[in-house]
C-alpha cells in the first residue's frame, strides 16, 4: 500500500538521488502560483513553516470543553458538580452583562452629543511713543501693542453678568495656577485650527503695517509626548507702528472633531438644522426616509424621492449607499467667527482704556466621554481577561482529566461485572477499529498475517496513514467508551 503524501510532494525515498544544493532557488519550470517544495526552500523559511505548523497543532490539541461529562454526579461525593454548574450559569450571565455594557459604552461614545461652553475673549491695546506722549521730535516712532486673550468661563458663571473686565482678567490671572492644579482646562488655541487678523488699509498706511497675521494649528502625532509652544496658548500679542486708529477683524476657524458643515437651504429644510456633521446628515436623511415611508417594498435600499429629496438629489429614485457622496454638493465649511476691533492710539481713549469683550460658544467633549474611554482602555481589564483565559485553560484540562478518569472507571467497572463477555466485546471492537484503520482490506480480509503482527521500522504500523488513522480514532467521542 502506497502512503498518501500531503501537498503533492514526493516522499524522501522517491526523490532524486542527487542532493539539492543549500539555499537553492526554485527551478524556473516550477509553477509561479504554487509554493516551492521543501527541497527548494531556504532553511530559515523551512524553520518558520515548521514552527507555525507546530503551533497550529498545539492549538488544535488544546482542550476547550469546560462542561463536566454526564454521569459524574453519581460518582462524586457531595454537591461539587451542582455548584460548578451553578457557577457556569452565573459566569454566562455575567459575561453577557459585561459585553452588553461595553457595547452600550462604545455606542454612547460614538453618539455623544457635543456640549457647548462660553469662551470670553478680551481684546485690548496699549501705545508708546505717540505724539501726545511727548514724542514730538520723532513723529514716526509711535507704536501700539495688541493683546488678545481667551478663556473658558466656569459652568456656574453667568455669561450675561455685568462685571468690570479688568477685575475679571486680574482674577483669572491670580487664579490661573490654582485652576490648572484643581481642574485642567482647554486653552484658547485648542478650539481653533486657524486664527487670522485682517487689517483695514488706510490710505497712507505702509504695506508692513497692514499685513495680515495668520496662525495655523500644527499637526501633532497621536503618540507625541509633548506639544510645540505655538500649538497651545491662551493669548496672542503683536506690535506694529502706527499713529492712527486702525480697524481689525479677528477671524476664528473652529476645530471640531467630527467636523460640522453648513447645510444648503434644501438640505436644511429636510433636517431642520443649519449645521451638522456628515454622519449626522446621513442619519437625519435616514430618519426622514423612514418617517415618510419612502423605501421601496422589494429593494429596501432604494428610496422614492419626494419633493424635498428631489430638490437635493434631482432624481425620482435614490440608492441609499450613494447618499453620502451625493450630499457633498450641499455642504460647505462653517463660516469663521468674525470679531471686529478698533486699535485706539488717541489720548482720549487711553485716559481710561476699556477692553473689548466677546462671548462665543465653543464645543467641548462631554465630561463623561473621557471616563467612558478610560473604562474601555483600562489596562486592568486586559490583565483580568488574561487571568480568566488562563483559568479557563486550567478548567478545560481538569475537565479532560475527569473524562479520562470516567472512561477508566467505566472500563474497569464493566470488566469486573462480566469479564468474559467484556473481553469478547472489546476484542471485536478492536478488530473493527483495525479494519477501519487499514481501510484497503475489504470484507473477509486477513488481518492476522505476519505483516500486522510485526512492528518496528518498515511495518504497516510505521506509516503516515496508520498514525493518522489512530489519531483520528482516539479523538472520536465514543473512543473512550469503546476502550
């Protein structure tokens, strides 16, 4: 009987007597879509494949059943089996509850609504070397300095309360260190990805005096341990030469994740909002389709367009997976926040200077979001799951040992009750197993020949087919009972 060989490669006895060269490449005639035979593989590749196959075999042989086999209750003294089954039921309910809660947390994180807080912005300027300050001998040396500062107001503060701006700024400066220690807060630059200061050009102004000032938020890698100095700040300071009042406009481009977009008039009529994220737009259109019952009966992904949807998609029917790409024409970036300010250099203003104050709304993450993310990314959870997996492996090994002990107990119990009939049945069972292993012997074949009684190298038992058949026979569920 010729043994079967995997992968279609010849056995070592049928190979060419010429030994292959070390590190030889595959011959040119070998098909490109099939792996190289072992004799043409590099030693490193052969070792890697062997290690991978060995690991796969170990995983396949690893027991996974943790259920106690039937009939053990009658053989074990006490209520250990009933208690173990009760613990298994409790474990299943606990696992289901943990998985459900983790899914709920993940869903809450993805659907967390942005919270909005008030940011107060102070804009003020000082002057030096102006003509009214005694710099008449050098009339072109007048300068001004502008300071733009923004801070988040506390949740319990009243944005509409009238308070002295200078006192508020002094209190913020005095309590800045304490606030950083007690409650870390996002800085002014965190909420914007671009800040631009535009100047109104007077008739007699020089180009350098009215050149725009621009700042773009730098890209910070996620694994960065520190941020550059120009990425996080609370105030902007700049100085230029001028002896005349200047009008400037502070443009603030929001930095929101996910980004919101301004909707067209047609899309805003469907969603009933003027600004929304892309995922919110798609979800809103889906809710509108379901509310108006616009889905086709047979193909649910096909949508019948009513007069509102026709004004957006310009067709009678729409395939829902194409909607995210089709709404791009109806979205545009949100307009930046524009804050006007007049740089005053005259004497009358600086006798009692008053800063210009603006309150704007900025989006902040829900405080619960950080706590939920910390729950999902808790390293103790991963360590606990590894311990649970190790305990599960131990339970599987113990359960396997119980199955083997039960099989031995059944074997010796049946042998003690009726030795003659048991041995007869056992011999017949072994004969049937032998016939199954040596599948090429038909009915009535002789399995008592010398080739079957002889063992060792070169016998019929020293073949891959026999070893594989024995392994499969021992792995059968009823093999333990037969033995």
